[in-house]
């Protein structure tokens, strides 16, 4: 699968054919695939509001995974029936009156339709690049809240 000009393409190895599986005018990003499930984020719910969507190729059913009007969920990854993604969490206003937020890692279970927060909600650092494989989730995180340090790789076993 790949993205080009807001279209989502699929190359079928068994038939040697390319087909468009999603064609709309919304910006799409963070494309990932596992077996018959394709996951991405797009902004159909508002220009700067990205949500996570999944298309099951076995039944051509599209499911909206996230639907938060105030934040953009991005950086998704899928393995079997689990999706991980990044969601900003607003913590208030900064000294200039702008919203202050940091990113956390969330895990969505496709079968139970439940979401849990994986990263420490008390650690106010911006996480990025979540990946999932089997029962492990990894992501990048800052070593402290001042962002003056360096990024480390975090691991979560479930």
C-alpha cells in the first residue's frame, strides 16, 4: 500500500494489479498495514484535526478508531488486532496564553474496541514514533520535561 495525491493504493501480488482503495480529498499520513488491515490518519474531521482510521480488506469495512475534536492523533502502527498511536494531551496555557500539550502513547484493541494509555500520563514529555510487534510497544521519549536532554527508546510489554 502507498499514498499519492490523497489516494490510497494497493498492489495485489496475487493478481499483479494496482487498485485505488481510498479516494477522497482529505490529507492522509502515517500509513501502516498488517495482513488485511490498513491504518492511517487523515483530516476529514477538520483541517488540523487528524484522526486514526482502519480499513479491513476482507470486508472493505472502514472504521474510525479515534474521534477527538480537540486533538490530532498520528503516528500509528498496527500488529494483529492492536493499534498504537500518539495523541496530544493539553495541560493548560503557557506564559503567552497558548495551549500547552505533550504527546502520549495509546493502545487500541480492535476486538474489544477499548483504548488504554500506555505511556506514563504524569511524565509531561512528547513521545513520538510508536511501533508495535507481538506484545511489545516501543516509542521515542525525552529524558526530561525541559527537552534539553536527549531522546531515549521506551519499551512497554503487555
